[in-house]
C-alpha cells in the first residue's frame, strides 16, 4: 500500500516546470537595505564623533585645540565654560531663551489645538479652504515677509522686545502646528462627541475635557518640535532684537564669535559656548525623542 504524497513537494513533483524553492538558510541578501543601513550608521558615527569633538575641545586650551585637535585633553579646563557663561553673556541669554521657548511653544500649541480640532473634524469646502491656507503658510520664505513684519512690529512698539519675539515665534509656527495636529483630531471617534451631546455637554467642553486629552501624544510631539525650532532660531532674533540684554542663545553665540575675532580667538571658550547652546536641546531630544517618533508615526498612521 503506497502512501500519498502531500504538500509543496508533491506539487513540485507533479509539475516538473515549477522551480525548486531555495533552502531556508540561503536567502537573498537585500543589498539596498544593507547599504542604506550602513550609510545611516556612518552618519550616526559622524554625529557622535562631532559631538565628542565639541565636548573635548571645550575642555582644552586654545593651543591644544589648534595643534592637537584629535588628542585627549591633558588638563581639563572647566574655566572655559565659566568664561563663556559670564564673559560671553551666555547666562542671561540662556534665561531669555528658556523664557521665549517656553511661552512661545506653549502658546503655539494652545492656539493651534482648537483650530486643528475644528478643521480636522469638519470636512467641508470652508474647512478645506482654511486648511489649504495653513498649508500654504508652510511654503512662504521668511525672507519675503520679514520687512512687512518689521513694519507691523515697529508700529506696535515690539522691536527689541522679548514679548514681540514670542509673538513672532507663535505666528511663524502656527501653520506647521495646525497641520500636524489636524491628523490627530481627524480620526478621533465621533461616537464620543455624540455621547457628550446626549449628556448635554457643549462643543467647547467636549473639546477641552474629552478630545484634547485623547490627542496628548500629538500635543507633546508638537510642543517639542516647536520648542526645538524656537531654540535654534536665529534669523528673526537677529532682525528684531538689538540690545545684548535681550539676546537669546543663538544671538549670544554670534555676538561672542564676532568679539573673538577682534580680541583674539580662544577656541576652547568658543567650543564651550557652542556646547552651552547645543546641549539643552540634545538632552531634551534624548529624553523625549521616542515620544516624538511615536507621535509622528501615530499621526501618519491615522
């Protein structure tokens, strides 16, 4: 009595033209994926090298930075940091940057959330036109509108004023923030709004008490991205701030580098100043970088 052959081997035996499947251990190597992964790791290694070079150079003397740039420091000069903090004006500039970034980022998300909720939940011609208006705001170069902005801010007496810079940062970051949050609010369950309406809850309270907490991931993502953008922004601060007491960290760094060209460049102090400007945002991203990625992925998936 013969045993019937079943499975893929039987199908291959019945059809002699069917090519044999490759063994499990001999899979095709995805060369494109491997090369892409290698390029990414090379970029990561370069960034890590640049970061370590910046930190080590901030602890060296100017002579060692110029003559032995890739050698470990023989003596740690922490005085470079204190000199940059006090003589370079990075202390007051750091406080100004923290104030501006905290208020601007919070204000942007606070204003953009209701607008994104209304535009994301209502699909119509009016909401579509307003959404397109915000999208178009993303493509306007800042150099084109800086002169009209300066004229308006001068009439409002907001030139060389941290409050004026905060207003500018909120206005500039609103299109991106609204566009980012619309994807989160657009896919929230509509049954929650219906249940809230049956309970007698108005639209405003439905947004603040029900819908806004559900979009917490998107709100945190938008808050962090706006904070990073405002922290690194230089062009608007350079145009609208004039006195050293109001300088933010990017302007303090530019001003310090300009002074070093005339007083004699101390490269150790210069790298210390760059580290003061860079480290806070790196620490923030290292702490909340996964939340940013999850928030962007969730918004794209929705």
